[in-house]
C-alpha cells in the first residue's frame, strides 16, 4: 500500500537557518517558501508601511521608559514560545498544523510574546517594545499570510517602590490626551470565571494597571487613526492642498470610536482585545492584559512587581491606515508599490491596476475511510476519520502556488454514504500582483498542485 508520508526518507537531517545548523526530526515542517522570508525584515525598511507603522507606535512609548528591540531572532525554543507563557501542553497553538517547527525544540515564533520572559529577566527599563516577524500556518486570503509582524509592549512597576496613586497620576495624563476619543468598555474590570483578578494582586492595583494599559493603547490608536488620510474625503483626494477651504462642503469626520472586549490568553489575566470602528465595522487590533504573576517571578522580579502587556498586528493596522487591500502587497518589490511610501508619513495607497485572476477547482478523496482503515497507524486511525488538517492542504497549495495564489475557498465537502470516504473541493484563485498569468501557466501550476497533494497527503483526485 502507498505510504502516506513516504517523503520523510528524503528529508535532509540538518537545516541551516540564519547562520546556525539545526538537526531535523519528525516535527520539522518548515519549507523553503517560509525560510525565504527569514531575513527580509520589513519592519526595518524605513519607507515600508510596516516600518512606518512601527515607528509611529514607538514614538508613543519613548525611551528611556521603554527600550525598543527590533532585531531579535525569529527562531525561538518551544520553551520561549509556549512553556514560559504557561501554554497548557495540549494547547492547539502547539500543533504542527498551526506552527512552523524547525525541530521538536525550536519553532519560528508565532508571536512576539515569545520574548516576554527574557525581556522581563533583563529588566533594564520599566517597559519594553519588541517588533518582529511572526510565523503561523494559516488559511490563505487577502488578510492572512503565513508571515506577518507584531509589536509587543510591556510596562511594569514594583509596588514596593511606586504607589498606586503614582500610576493613577500617569494614567490621568494619558486620559487627557484621549479626551476626544469615544471609548466603550463592554466588561467589568474583572470577571470571576473567565477573566479573574490574580490572587497576588489587590483589586486596586490591578485596576490601576489596567487603566494605565487601556489609556496608553487608546492614545496610540487616536494618534494613529487621526494621522490617517480621511477615507471619506475621496473627492478631494487628488488635491494636494488639504488645508483648502473648498472642502468645507464635506461634513467633519465623526469622533473616533473604540471598544474593549474581554479576551483570553494563557499569559495574562484579566485580558482584553481592543477594537476600532473603522469604515463601518469593528476591527480587532490587539490583545492585552495583566501579565500572569508566575512569569514575573520566573524572571526573578520581586513578588511586589506588576506589569501589563499587549501584542498588536502591524499589517492589520497598516492595511487600514494606508488603505492597502491585500496583505501580499507588503512583500511586493514592484516599485509601483514600494515607491509610494515616505518614511514617517501615512499616505493613502493608490491602487495600480490588478491583473486578471483565474479560478481552478480541485476535488479529491481524502485518505481514510473503510477501504484503507487497516493500514492506518496512530493519528490516522479512527472511524474513517482522516487526520489531514486543513492547514496541511493550505501549506501544500502555498508551496506550489506561492504568491500566485490569492485565496482558497472550501467549495464543497461530503462523505460517501457507502465507502465513508470524505471528499473535498477547493476553489483556488490564481492571480499575480505583477503580471497577467497565461492559462498554460495556471494549468501547469494546477497540475503540479494535484501531484503534490497526491504525493504528500495520499489524496485521490476526483
Ligand atoms: C497574540 O498573538 C498574543 N501574543 C497577543 C498578546 C500579547 C496578548 C501580550 C496579551 C499580552 P493574537 O493571536 O490575537 O494574540 O494576535 C494579536 C494580534 O495580531 C491580533 O489582534 C491581530 O492584530 C494580529 N494578527 C493575528 N493573526 C494575524 C494574521 N494571521 N494576520 C495578520 N494579523 C494577525
Ligand atoms: Mg486575537
């Protein structure tokens, strides 16, 4: 019988990344299309929208109160990415279907929180910011790419040295900056079941730190979103003189609205997400909360230490601020993209014409079902339940199609009533950002994709 993962014998036993060599093992799942992104550092290219966004946020968290870290290696240990943050051993984020493993002990960081413990340990300032590329196996569409950028922020106080009143004074100043912002807070500061106050914290101290966190982030959002060109002033968009009084017919922009929503993270409690109302809908910008006390004590900080932390997606903000419609554009080297941006400025992206796209369906039977139930060992066994994860399918599509795949839709799925075999049909949308694809080229790619799915997952093309 055809073995499903029979390519493992051809896998090299070591891999070199960023000047270091790592042994590979059964966990290894990184691919060349991913490792090609490792040294691109969009967050460090001064006139790139990701870097412009980073600088704008950094300016709201200045040194020396906050140290800025922009060169931390994307290769971290599973201890840094998960264990140090209190991820339970069965957390889905640890799965090979979700995370890029170099080997059992090393991953490409899935979030900038992977650096929290080390930076708390270094304790060189009351606060820090980390901006970096992060990697996740994920769906494919206009707003999801396996590589994106996050910024982590944290700020702490030793309550043996700083009084709650001093924290509140600083918060009051931050609140004065955001007086024009409309803030909805949908939840009480603590929630017994889902978002408890930590036993080491007094409710007074936790409330002070939470308020400092929220006012700090609100002031960033206000600064960012009021620096963005007004999307409703399209009629005036070509006019360079924004101060022109000829636009007096347009109504003034309504006040910016944000809201706080309860959230859950293993490494903070209580936790929240911040959403902004932008062009008619609520958009999630970041997650945050009060750092779990055991992380701080593991960093050798005194038990009187308390800290907040947040993690924000830079693409998500940059797409909104600059009006960039497709996340793949951030990786474009086409100068119709790169030449549009100026260091330190938020400018409206002017779309260049899109090249036509092409749809191709791919339908197949998943391995498993009653016919081959007897040859499945381990994870693939079960009542005809194939252990092919959707992210594995996406990964293969990404490897073959690269940036020519704009998105992939699950069009249809069913299980054959007699054989119990599962069928899937995906619609792959091919489009280049740079040129018109010929149908020969798309056909060849699609045939390559069918072959790769057959070989890697043992599917049967219908
Ligand atoms: C985290 O990654 C947490 N580490 C955030 C955090 C830090 C919480 C510190 C508490 C304390 P989450 O997976 O929700 O959480 O991602 C955070 C942000 O990254 C999201 O709000 C979003 O802005 C952005 N983000 C997440 N996934 C993607 C994606 N696939 N593409 C683009 N942006 C994304
Ligand atoms: Mg989230």
